[in-house]
């Protein structure tokens, strides 16, 4: 895909696709493909394979490559495919990024290195992303998710990297609207800033951000996209009302109950959540009851 076309299409909502596992912790490829078939009929921009909510940290290299291949093969032709390719070392990140490129991925989402967190200074992060971008066969986006990495990129890093011709954007999952605003004002218009949670989707839209990678889009894809559609039509009151309902569910299934909650909600809404991969455990009965109650109370799941 040409760079200019990619940049023009990096808007709207993408789910960080859950990876369904069997009870024995094997990847359920059939369930994964079935999800893509369902999402292809939803109003999504594309897909992120190997995101945090994909349990990418628990996948082997062979499993990652197989999921990339299945995503590219089964995604609708009008969908963008991003792959999470960031690992701890520069060389391994470049290798996985180019392996994803060879399999047809349009762009890579590269996580900040974080194991040696104290060493991840601005200078180190700028050099890491620059080396990856210089050697990547596809454009890359910076992935900032301090909740998991405990590394939060600075505005200096973002502003510097936004000038690199092969770094086209950033997904910020720090959950801070003020930080989003600071980043947005620091980067050129052609640099795509993506928000990483539906919980701040409407405030991000009000800033001027037009793209989001939302965990809740696994289970409520059309509701995530509808917030943007309503806002862009000038129906801000309706957008705010839907945002408030989505925020309640999002907090439960991604913050309170984590991966297990998201997977259970995904299954309740007719997709295939599957089991989490061990050591993560399935949602307990109390969590299931609460998740189902919230989905019904917010109007997303009909009563039995």
C-alpha cells in the first residue's frame, strides 16, 4: 500500500484482536478466523493483530507469524492490517517487523522496550525507533502503553520521531487527555495520533484525533465507531450519551476484569473470546454475572 494511501486510511476504529485459546491453552485458529468473518461485516477500519489485548506477550514466534498470515488472508480487502512487532531488542524487532511485511501487513505497531526501564531515556528510545524505522520494509507506529511497560514516552520523543519519513503515527494508551492534547499539538498534521482506549474516545475526537485502537471494539465494534460517526455529524449529545455507556462497560471489561473480562464480553456479544492463555485464568462467576449485568444495563445485551 502506498504511503499516502495508508496515511489517508489511518482513521476510524481498529480492534486489538483477541486471540482465542482453547481450554488447553492452544491457539484456536478456527475461532480467530470466524471472528474476522464477523468483524468484516462491522464498521471497522481494520485490525491490529498481536496487540496487548491479543496476549502477544504469551505467543511464540511461530504463533505470531501464523496469526499475521490468517489476518492478512481473511481481512476484507478494504481493511488496514497492523501488526504489533515490538520486542525488547532492536534487531529482533526489525526481524519481526520485516517478517510481518513479507506476509502483507500494511504497517507495524512497535512497542517501547521496557524490561530495562531505567535505561529507556529519550535518547535511547529515539535511537531505537529510528533504527527500526530505517530498516523496516513497512511504515511503523510508536506504541506507548505505560500501564504494561511502565515507560511513558515524552513529547520530545514523539515530536522528534514524527519527523521520520517511515514513522507515520503513534498509538497512545496512557489514558491521559492532557497528554494526548500535548502530543497532538507537537506533531505535524500528517502524523496519525491514535488513542488507545474507548474510555477517552470522545475527548480525543474533540482534540482532533480521528483514529482509535479500542479493546472494546472486540465486543462492541459498531458502538465504538458510532461515537465517531455521531460526533462528525454534529450530534454531540448523542455521541456523549453513547460514550458514557461505553465507558462503563470498557472500565469493567478492560480495567476491572482485564483480558478475561474482555474475552467473556466478546463471547457474550456473539464473537469468539475463547479462554485466556495460562497463567491468566478465565473470569470467575462473580465477574461473569457483573459483566453480563453491565452489558444489559447499558443497553448492549438483550435480556434473556
